[in-house]
C-alpha cells in the first residue's frame, strides 16, 4: 500500500465522522422550508475543500441554490479533471418509515443510515478527502483537480447548464468525473456508459368550437377523442415499436459491451413483470430483448390522455377537443429537436380532415449520453475498479435520463465518466437511505488510484471546444 492509501486508511474513521456531520445538514433542495440547510451544506463543502488544501474555493450564485466551485491546478503538464457532485438531498418523507431519523446519521451493520448518505454526500466527500490525502503525503494532487458541487440536482439541475456555460473557461477540463450516479448491483461491479435522453410534448386535436349534445349532433359532428385515438394508435406498430418515420434515423448503435453485460446480468423477465404487478405477456420476451428495449432503444410513451367527460355517471357530450401528453426517451445520435419535428410531421399527416391540431413542445429536451467505447479514461476507470473490486466491471446503460452527461459535453467538450461508489439498492429516494461504509473505504482507495492513473494515462486533449 502506498503512502496516500495508508493515509486514507488511517484516517477513514475520522472521515466517517465528518460524513456524519455533513449528513446532519438538512439540505433538501425542492422544499423552500429547508433553505437554511442548503446554505449550510454549501458552506460545509466550501470549508471542507479549503481545509483539504484547494487554493481556490468559491460559492457561486446560480439564480437558484448556489454551487461550490474549487480549483487546484498545481500540476503543470498533467491533465485536468473536473469532479461533479451535489450536496442537496431528496425530501425525507415519509418520516414515520425511517428506523432512525433521516438527519441523525446512524451506523448499523457497517452501513451509514441518513438522508443523502448515498446520494450524494458520501460519494462526493471521497474525492475531497483524496485530494487532501495527496496534499498531506506528497504535497499536492498528481493532476489538476477542479470540482463543481451543485445544490439543485434533486430538483432537476435547472441552473447547471447556464452555470457551466458561464464558467466554461474556469471549469475547462480534459475529463469530467461524476461522483454522482450508482453501481447497478452490490454483487456486480458496473460502470454506466450510456443513458437515454428525454423530450416531452402535448398534442391537442379540436373539432367543433364548443362541446356538443351527442343526440343532436352525434354522427355528423367531428369527435376529437375518436380522431386522437386513431392518430395515437398510428405512432406504434403491433409489437409496440415506434412507427414514426424518421424517428430513429440518426440513432447510433450502442457499445457492444453493453449487450455482453445484458447477457451476463441474469435478469429474469418473469420476475420483472411480477415485480411491476403486470400480467405475463405471451410469449414472454427474453432478458436480452427486454433489457435492450429498456436501455438501448428509443421510446414514445403516452403519459396521459384527456378529452370529454370522465366523471361519475354519464354525460352525452361530444367534446370539442382532446389531448395527450407524450414523452420520448432518446438514444445516442437522436437530436431532441429533430425527433420532436418528426413526431409533429407524422401527427399532422395523420390528422383526419375536419380537425385542427396543435403540438406543443416542453422545453428543448435533453440528448442521450453515450461514452465513446474507446475513451481512454473509461479503460482506466475499469482497471481501477477491477483492482479494487476483484472483477472487471460490466458496462451498463440506464433507461432513465442523466442530463449531466450531455450538459458537460455540450459546454466543455469533455467526456464524462461515472465513478460513484453508491449502489442502486441504497434506497436513496426512499426512507432508510444508507451508504455501505465498505464502499466508502474502497471508494477512497479507488479515487486515489484513479488520480494517479489519470495523471499518467489520460491524454491531454486540445483546448476543449468553445
Ligand atoms: Zn445524486
């Protein structure tokens, strides 16, 4: 064990006490009642970064909750990494379901129970402690380290993109390393290399200018519910795949390693349908087909349909309009704007004559995130994880959307790797959130090795795209 790792091991118990102090701060970002907890958590992070040795630490106003930005660029000629994490947490409700109070950290079975312990206070403390360990043993980190720790992740990071854009000279880096994110399963090391993007739109179809009596006008007047139903039905084929022309034309094929991970996953489709409480389809899809659809294919889902009367009893009405809410998960290569346009074009083309249609997009959407399979930093993170966890990690994708992957790429031109030591089963959006202290200790050693390996092996990129 080298000097840095020895220092981290000797100080791990003190580090756990500090993590408990961090977890006592009630930094819920979505609820204004916790405003003082938010500023206390930002202060805590800034103070801890300063004490670790970061020469520049600043609490940055964003228009929402502040972000803490730090820089330690004392390794000329070495690459620069930007570490991302967040200090805000999910609301603790329902309080009565917690075995110990959410903001009174409690250790049981070598697990630290507290709101935010796993997402993301434990994982984000690790790189700060590692930078400090390098300073205490070797005088400074082996590469240039910048950090951005935001306070709005649990509220959808509404100001992160503009903050990064505003600070892009200051945050410029060869690589972004996310201390947020999670391994898929405790017994199976994994790295997330892709996540799907998201767009949302509303479609409204109108017929007559007002609701009509179904006896007086039935059979002659347009019925927007009928028209909309036919239009929506045309968006998928019989197998449930999206049938909009041009929808997935620009999609790029996934990293083949993800398909290997799917095969190695031991995922049971029947268990999956039982777990969601749905009747078993016949034939049952294979694990490969089901996870491919969940992780690697774009989707178009109806989130709600409204029109006419849906209260108790009956009402003999022909509604004047009907509408549907649609969201799509996108894969790499699909441009949010182009996909919205393809859907709108299709809907307009299938709108029956005698009806008006309106399509409204919700915001610009987010593109999918996909790491280049040949990215050198990915191989380095896999080597380090293999050395610590004893098995080569699987490359996995996420069906959900992680906006940060695309946001950093867009504004800094730098790729992002996930290097988080939380695990998806640690109840981080539920009561009794916990963080495995074994993961915390392993994470300290892993980040120390990551710093060293990236210092030697990360190619310095040309000035990031502006
Ligand atoms: Zn998080």
